[in-house]
């Protein structure tokens, strides 16, 4: 690796790590931003840092290639994936459809436990936005979405939603930093939660799709300005 040791990778384990654990360590380092897009990953360096043989590292890299969190380029090797502007827009288009369905199914299957989680996450989301604490804001936004996904009752849908979520996390905090985006997101989440509380499944689906569409439009607009 070219950017120094990752805190996530550096954690010591009393037992040798399995290929699955190695994969989780590397994935966590990528999603947390400790390993930046474009960072080069080598089996030798990762094996030394994780104190394992190169075999579980090789298996982990194969899995992360499937998840499209790393990419392999001839004469370059394996690097943390970088999303093009077109890929970001495409992923947000897909996310809009999937998370609309999540909101509808979650509303239809909502229980008191998950409802309280949603309310708590929204309170903390708003508090983070007021403090301009982008890291905490992103954590709470993710917690809100995961509570919805858990409640929708579909393992298949959950798998696809989280795969899209993970790939979009390669962009870091870029969308949250767009002017007015955090403030707008609080209002959008409040409207969504209100629809869920009222049991309006179709309304929740519409609102969640609109929320993602607003993100997509803001991202597209910011990209057009950066090109100019």
C-alpha cells in the first residue's frame, strides 16, 4: 500500500485471520476512507500488515473485485476503485428505484422497535447537521437507511441496496458537502418518517425516490460546474 498503515488493518487479532476476516478488514478500511480511491494494494504488503499468508489476502481481493470495491489493471495491479461521474449518476439512478421499494416495504412491515430507531437516527442526524459534523451526519444517515432495510424483510433487496451503498461510499462525503444538501436532507427525512408513521407505504416510496433524485440532481449539477 502506498498511503501508510491503515488503523483498521493494523488491529491485532489473537488468532490468525480467515479469508473472510481479511476481506472485512480491507473492506472496512476502504469504506471508512482510510484506503483512498486509487491506492495500490499488494498481496505482499497486506499479508505482512495483517500477519497472514498471501492466500487469504488473494481470496479477499477476489471477493472485493466482485463487489467492485477494487479493480485490477494490467501493468498496474490492484487498486481501490475510483468512480467516474457517469458511474456515480448511474448508481444513484439505481439507488432511487431500490430505496423507493425499501421505503414501501419497510412501511408495510414497520414495528415499534425499528420505528424508534428511525426516530432516534433522525434526531441525531439533525443534530449533526446543525453542528456541521459531516462524519456523524453520514453515520446517522446510514443508520437510518439500515433500519429501513432491516424492516423491509427482504434479504435479496438488502444485499443489492448495501452493494450500491458501499460503492457510493467510495465518493466519501462529497454529496453531504454540496451547498444546502444536509439541510434539505433533514426535511426530506422528516417527511419520509411522517409517511411511515401514518402507514402511507406508497407515499413513503414516492418521498424516498424523490429524496434520492434530489441527491442525483445536485451531484449532476456540481459535476457540470466542475467541468466548466
